[in-house]
């Protein structure tokens, strides 16, 4: 999709520091990390937000969740991690291409909001 930062990362026109890629998804370091390890896991297909998940595209979301344990292991997150998805304005979603924050590398705050 035009003017989508994460579509541009997917097609390589914006650089990123990738930690994982396959035919459906890419994972790369967040530019402004909020934990010692902060990676974004993104479908290559443009899906705007969690509100847009339906039967036609849910397989990519399932795929993301099957790959997260593998990505977490390569990043050394043996003690656990947090997966965050922000959706819409109340959820403070700033990039309108669905993505899952994978955060870890320290004891995270117990509160989420
Ligand atoms: P959200 O607020 O949930 O939409 O998260 C968007 C995330 O994308 C933020 O944590 C940003 O720091 C991150 N971000 C924005 N642009 C880039 C970029 N070009 N490369 C890596 N991360 C980015």
C-alpha cells in the first residue's frame, strides 16, 4: 500500500534491521525500543489493524504466532516475553499496518495500561 512505512520495509525501500523473514512475514528491530529487546513482527500483506482480521487473512496472524517462539529463542528471550498489539486511536496505534511488538530481555512492568 502506498505511503505505508511497513509496506516499504517489506519491499526493502526503507531499511530495517531484520531478525527473521519468510514468505509471509518479517520481523525487525523497532527504531525506538521500549525494552532491551524490542522487535516488530509484521505480515507482508497489508492489514491495517486487528479490526481488519477476518477468515480471509487470519492464517497470517496464526503464522505469526507460530513463528514468535522461534524468533524469541533466536533473540535469547528464554525467560519469557510480552506480545503487544495496539489497535486504533484508543490503542495508540501509530503505524496503520498490523504489527505485533515482541518485548523482552528484562523483567517487564506488570501493568499494561
Ligand atoms: P504502534 O504505536 O503500535 O503503531 O507501533 C509502531 C512502532 O513502529 C513504534 O514502536 C515505532 O517506534 C516503530 N517504527 C516506526 N517506524 C519504524 C521504522 N522505520 N523502523 C522500525 N520501527 C519503526
